[in-house]
């Protein structure tokens, strides 16, 4: 690529991203028109996906007993009050994820086989985006991507859980105030100013696409592949612009002064509890106003899990995960696990408190929480820590611990450090696939499919 062409491309790319807030949404198929559907007759169905980086301390996470009369482990104890609204899973895995390391987050919602030896890694569609294709006809925003790190990160070190049908990463937002402004803020000048901005965005998109056609003829194979990937993102944004135009005549929800002030604060990540709870508050707000019905949230990336100074943890979660069996570090990892479950409990409590018609919002919302890694020290990823909550109004049954390991263990089995590593190293049940659970959720979101990636069928125990 010539220097002049390169400079022009980069300049237009910056203008393009700046004008659109670096936000890329899922491409919509022609069969999914209109972009804004008539009012739905069925009650809303919602899903939230929350990622915990670098695995957990299995010694304090693992629940010994399967079934309905289980006792919560030390790490999961903060969830005890929500017992009848959740199911704990043990023994799940992604077959395509076995042996992967920091790529675990990239494939957590896709289950894809990623060739990490390639410089350009193409993912597949994530299950949240398949849901968004159905629900986004009724909401201003098709989906909401949140993370502790903004943007997309890079392959093998993703900052987002969401990937379009083309396998393009959808950038996440880390700042609660910025998210609030995008979801509920009103453009100065009203609808006309917003229409003018979208028109400008369209002009930038047209310029980028025209420039790209010229550039592509002058590129080698690898650069052409990179450009094609970027153009997929451009086309995604083009569809998103069309969606926003279709909602110009619909006012955004009017919020109370207290709510607006709450989200106008500068919330520092150095106070992790306040930061997480604020992000959970904005998810609840987005769901209860039906601004979106699908949310992904990386509470930490594999390379950046927040320190938690308010409970005395100054190490990042990545540092804690490389414990090599050190008792003191494992104790701190347990404290971190407990902290994450306390924040999740807060979130579930808010969803339980808010009413969605005559039901709690939680009953119409499925919340999948977990990690793509189990034993972080050696990046093992069998026996993934997974909790599914909510969705009883969608037909889910909870109040149980489903343990796919247990039938393959001796009756006098006792969990110790070596056994935890063993459980995490290879699946005890090859049919216990995380994709089975995601297929179950997809079907409950009215996504008409009988398979997701390598799934073998829905999880019968919860439906």
C-alpha cells in the first residue's frame, strides 16, 4: 500500500470511528426487516452474559453434592439467597476450547475453533448476537456490550464477548456515564440534530466504502484479508445507522432526576465495588426501559481483572490466577471470587426487585455468569465455573446443582488441590458441553434453532 493511500485510509478510518463512537453493531439480514417492528404481543425475553476472567479457586468454588439439597460453597455463598432463582453447573466445557489459554474469553459465547497461530483470527457468531437478531426488532439498541476495557482488544486478548455473524468483534464500553449518555441522552437540538448527525455518518460510511474499493486492488493477500474484515465492521455500522434512523421519531425514556445524577458521576475502577454496581445498575435500567434485551459484560478481561483494594487485594486477577498452589494467594483468589459473587447477588437482587408487569424482571431475564477458564495457573478449561440465574417466566427450572463430573467419580471422592487440577484438565463427560446450555438459552429467547456450534441438545434438567 502506498504511503499516500495509507494515510488517506487511516485518516478516513479515524473520522469514521470518531463519528460513530467506535460502536459496531450486528448486521441485519433482509429477512429481518422492518428494522423497527410493531409492538410485540409476547412479553419481552432478555439475556445477560457476565464473564469472570482467569478461572476461580476450585477448592472454595466447587460444590461437593449434586441435586437440589446441595449446600453453597464458600465462594458461592453470597448467592444463597437466590437459591430458587439459579442453577450451578459443574463439568461443562467447550470442546473447541480445550488446550486454549487467554483465548478463552474470545470463544466463551461462540464455542469456535480459533487458530491462534494465525496473525488474523476470525471468530464465529456469538450466541448473544443470534438472540439480538430476534429481539432487536423491538428495541432501540440491538445489544449492549460492556467491559472493564473499552473497544475490542485483540485476538487472544479480547475486551468483548460479542461477535457478529461475520466473526467481527463488537466493541465494548467501559464508562458508565458514556453508556448512559448513548442510551438515554438527548442530542442537543433534538431529533433534527440527531438526523443530521446520522446523515453525516452515512456520508462518512460512503466515503470509507468508496475508498476501500480503490485500496483493495493495491493490496497483497494478507492486507486484503484485514481490509475485508474491517469492511465487515463498516457494513455492520451501516445497518446500525439505518436502525437508529428508524427510531428517530420515538422519544427516549424519560428518567427521574436521581437516576440521571447517579449515572453522571465519575466512577473510578479503583473502587471496584462501586464501579461494578454502577455498571449493573445501568444494565437493569437498560432492561427495564426495554432499551435493549441482550447485554454482555466482561467484568474483567484475561489480561485485566481489576484489583480490589477495598478488600485488601492489590493484585490483578491474572496475577492471582498464577498461584502455583500457594495457600496465601489461593486465599486471596477465594476472596476475589466471593467479591464477584457479592456483586452478582446485588445485580440479581435489583432484577428481582424491579417489576416487569406482574413479574419480577429477573423472571423474564436469563443471566449466565462464568469463565472460559477453570484452573487459571495452567490455563485449564474443563469443569468451567458456570451459574445460570433467572428466566423462570421463560420456562426455566432452578434450585439445583447439576454436576456432570459426579457420575464419573468414586463414591468416596474428596476434592483436594491435585483433584481440582485433574477435574479442570480434561472433561469427565465429553457430552457436557457449554454449547448445550447456550442452545437452551437460545431456544428460550425464541431463536429457532436445533443446534449451536457443537451442541448435542438442550439441557433437559432445567426446562
